[in-house]
């Protein structure tokens, strides 16, 4: 199997060189737009590409307001702050995620509560969340959800759309409403992924996108905060800059600002990348179809989009029959220059989160031992 897989992947990418997991392509207007920022001297925190990038992401995702940030972690940090997450609060999230999800909580002094994921979508499981809350939470007289044992406020739930596959949003929203929790979507991996026709990251009070170099499209480093209302969007813009009250010359700042602004030079790259996003997504979908066909008569399960969703297939994922075959696959492919990766170490095993509360994590642990990511770069480059 492993040798056939390596040949199959080499065939797809038509190369004997090293094949990375996900590499960006710049064959459109990237050079032109970046050069424009240099020639205009507007490379920094203001410029036309920042406004244009925000507007284009807003239009593409159907978000009420999109606010560009310096990276996806910054967008998450600001989202949690804006949703009112405070020191000592608890936020329900996944143990199977990239560490940035939890780092954003850590820096607010909030604590994650790790809830299991669903095997089909790899996203936060609404039933597991409901079960943990029923056992451990209550709503106090002021309508606040609290952890019964400690009295801590349970402020929000933060599902992550793993590898671009949308989580079960309708059901998650129902549980959030029942327990008075804010919903914040870590949509860092899911630009171009739609849940029942609506873009991921636009269901919650806030959503966060990432444009890091390994994501579907890149700005070098960058992120976007998707906001559900105009008022929240205004506030997001205010705090992600310097929280300065508008005035022709006086400096007055009315709350602590993050200065998480995306530089214009990065936004220029983003505007060019957005022009080729549809072609890129079509190509990635085709690649996923090839993988699905390759594995269809084997005991390996290729992860396909949930039936309610259209995924961007950011990182292709495979579930091996057991840990041993997973380990063999990782070794054979990486030894031969075809990059594959195990899924992230579960968050509750990391030193900074070992003390965090958690529910049953059967599915997360099962997948941790079996899941690998396969090379997922687009197989062509795209012109605007
Ligand atoms: C990439 C990613 C982030 C953070 O994005 P950066 O732009 O690298 O800060 C957050 N959460 C998840 C799940 C990610 O994959």
C-alpha cells in the first residue's frame, strides 16, 4: 500500500523532488500588487489593499463585516476578547485542534474545556458538548452558564472546522442557545468551505480566518475577523487598531488596543490570491476525488466532506486501520520525500493544558492514533 501510495502521489505532482504537505502558488497578480504597495510607499497599516481585501472577503463569505488582522491567532484572540471572555472563564473547544485555538484562550487567562469531536466531520460533537454541560453546568439567576464545581463562568464554545470540513453548526448553535454560550468559530482552515450553502465563520458571533503560508490562500501572514453585526464589526476594527477616537489631530484612546492590523503589503498578496481562489478550490476538490478513488477498496478511510457541506479540502486526511499502519505510512512516505504528517498531539497532552477540564475524548484519541494528512498543494498554478 505505502509504495503504491508514494507512486500515486508522485504521479499526481509529476515530480521526483520533495513533495510538501501544502505549498502556496503565486502565478497571478501577486508581484504586481505587492510592487504597487512599494511604489506607493503604502506598505504598512493603512492602504487601499487592506480595505479591498476586507471588502472582498466580506463579499465572498457573506459576512456582515470583515476586519483584517496580522494572523489567525490574533483574529481568535480579538474575537474572544470582543465576545467578553475574561480571566478565569471557561470555553468549550476541541482537544483535536491546532494549538493556536487554545493559545488564544491562554493569553486571555481563560481555560479550555476539551470536548470530543465527531468522527465524520472531525469537528466539535454537539452531543458530547450537551452531555458535558448537562453533567457539569447550570444557568445561574442572572442567566449566566456556570461550571457547578468551581462556579467559573462558561462563556463560549469554539468549534474548529478541521482541515476545512464544516462542523455540525445547526446542532452546535442549538446547544449554545440552550446554555447561553457565545459561539466563536475557528474557521482558520476553512476559507472556501460552506455549511448548507453558508460560509463557515459567519454562523457565530465571531469567526476567524487565517492566511498563513500553508493555508488555502496566503498573505504571508494574516487573518480575518468575521463579525455578525455592524456594531461588533466597528468595535472589532476599533480594538484591533489602537482604539483611537477619531479626531483630526488629538490622540485619545478609549480602551486597550491590540494593534493587530494587517499591513497593506500583505493585503496586496491576499487580493491577488483571492482572484485565483475559485480555480484553486476546484483543483483541490479534484485532488480529493483522486485520493478518495485510490483508497476506496482498501481498509484505509479517506475523509470526505460531510453530506451537509462543501469543503475546501484544505488538508487531505486519511484514517489508517490502526496505529501500526499509520506509523508505517508516515515512515515510508517521509523517508522517500513525500511529506505526510500525523494529526496534532491532543491539546490535553501539552504541558500548558494538562490541568484543563475535559469530557470523554474517545473519538479524539481514536483519531489521534490513526489520522494522517496527505500532500494537498494544488497540482497547478493559476493566473488571474
Ligand atoms: C492556522 C490555524 C490558526 C492560526 O492561524 P495563524 O495565522 O497561523 O495564526 C488557528 N487555528 C487553526 C485551527 C489553524 O489551523
